[in-house]
C-alpha cells in the first residue's frame, strides 16, 4: 500500500501542474510562476517515483533531498490529519511507519542543511 495507493491522484496532480505552467506562461507571461509550477511538478514526479518504486533516500543532489523531506513530512502529516479529522486511531503499522519516517527526517534534515551551508 504505502505510496502506491494514491499514485493515480498524484499523476493527475502532476499533469495539472504542468498544464497550469503552460497556461500561466501563455496567458499571463509570468515566467517565474510558470517555472514554479513546473518545478513543483518535477518534485512531485520525483516523489511519486520514490514512493512507487521504494527508493529509500537519495543523497546525490539537493532537490532530491528536499523532495524526500517533503514526501516524508507529507506521509507523517497525513497520518496525524486522518487522526484529527476522522477521529480514527492509528494502527500499529502506521505508527511504525511514522517512526521510520521521523528517523529518516533526522538524517535528511541535517544532510540538506549541510548541502545548504556548503
């Protein structure tokens, strides 16, 4: 299950971001906004591939690290949002996944900070 459950929705979101980037560029000529939409689509595609194919962590470039931080934070957040909105208790698998994700963030955040600090 994991990252594979919402793959189709993420793929549609990716298409919407890319279509939006083209529309923004053609209709408003706001290059920066269009570039940001395209960059978000690239990051989403990166996260989709990571989640779907099970890559653990990428350390070769800063954008991959930021994508990992975003997708990992999103996975943790969705567990807590579901608990808050649905009132459902997290099962043991979700709690284990949150624990793994939080430990992964303990590696990714200092690594990204090191990239950023130079």
